[in-house]
């Protein structure tokens, strides 16, 4: 899992920052089914989750040239989420968030990631419950 060793005194990384050549790539409110949960009634079924991923991406000094190979592709993030979910049951939303952060940080252009995982059916009186994490590349 991604280990965030960023000191608590450091402010959150802005997700887009022209002065640092950082762009913001995101997947917002991706709703899918997941085998997730620790309770017995969650073990043999799927439930809806909503996932949002925000990436701080270091822009290459050279222009992207309007070529997909030169940017971080949001579709690859979605495919990564789908691959993680296809691996089987996950107990905790925290674990899912960490796995998504780990996957995202494998791309060397990604310098920070924020992942929000929400279970949409876990608590009847709530629209959603879940967790949000932020992880940074440690150089």
C-alpha cells in the first residue's frame, strides 16, 4: 500500500498549478459494483460504490503534442479501478482507496493522488459512507 510520509505541516498539493507545471487529471463519480465489506451479508454479493480520483500530474517540459501517449489518461485510471475490483472481495473501503492510490502513483508523472470511495447502499439513512485519502510521491 502507498505509504504517505508527508509531514503533517505540509499543505495539500494543489491539483493544478501553472507555476509548478502541474495539471489536474480526474475521474469524478465513477459508479460501479464491487465485492466489498466486512459484514456477513456483504460477503457473497456486490454493492454500488462511487469512486473519484484526482491526480496531480507533472507536465513534461515538452508539449504533449496532442498525443495520448504523452499524457496521463483518465481511461487508464478507470481500467485500473476495474482491474483492482476484478481481483476479488475487498473488506474495507480504505483498502480499495489505497490500492487505487498505489496504482495511480505507478505512473511516474503522477505526483499526488486523492481517492474517494463511497458505498452507496451501506447505511439506509445516508446517501453514502466511505473514505477519502491523499497520497504523495516521495522523491
